[in-house]
C-alpha cells in the first residue's frame, strides 16, 4: 500500500517548537492594507458580477480563497513547486480531501473545520470560518461556510457537490 501524502506533515517537517509552528503563517496575504473591493460572486449563477466592498468583500475574498486549491494558481508568481506553497499562502487545503475516504459526516465536518481554522490564521481580516450543514453523498459533499469578518456580521456561503 502506498504511503499517504499529507501536506500538513510537509509544512511541519522543520518545526522544532511551538513558536516555529505559530510562525508558519508570517507571509499572511490579507490584512489592514488589504484591497477594499473585490469581484462579487453571484452565488446562484456561479459567476463573477460587479464589485463589492467592505465586509462583503471580505466574505467574497474568503470564499474564493477557500475554494481555490493551494498552489494551483499563479496569483503570486513565487509558487513553482510544492515546497514554495508556504511562501505564497494563497488558496486552501480543501482539495487535500480529494481521494480520502470519510466513514461519517462528522469525520468530513471535522476535516473541513480544521482547514477553515488554518485559513483563519492566514486571513487577518477574518475572525472565524465555521462549517455547517455538511452532507455526504457518495464522493460528493455539500456544506456551508459561516464567514465572520473582524468588523462584520456572519454570512453563509453554500457549496454543493464538491468532489472528494
């Protein structure tokens, strides 16, 4: 049986103490100087449309971040190999769930929540991302993110039919 690859093991490979672990996210991409606007997402049509600002922009940026596979888009051209992923910090590890087997909905929910908590350490203008409404149907999952900006109200973003 082939050994399973775990991106978190690779990230933590050279961590020798808790301070090293806490400093893994020093390259945070969103903070006080973040852009004030972003492209809006039309959730029903599944397309970009117009621009949004303020806390709505934070929610939309967070949703895009969570649904972008880590290291797959040259948002920041530093990424060349998996070793460079920590340097870039764009995209979530949600796609690391692809190919895994989850015996229960609770197992899926726990995995997604752990990935949400990791994202919060990298997105400085986000207070929390909570997962809810998880449904498992074969190799597809549906769920919601409850995204709370630091200075805003929690908004729900629903994801349907994510293949694992």
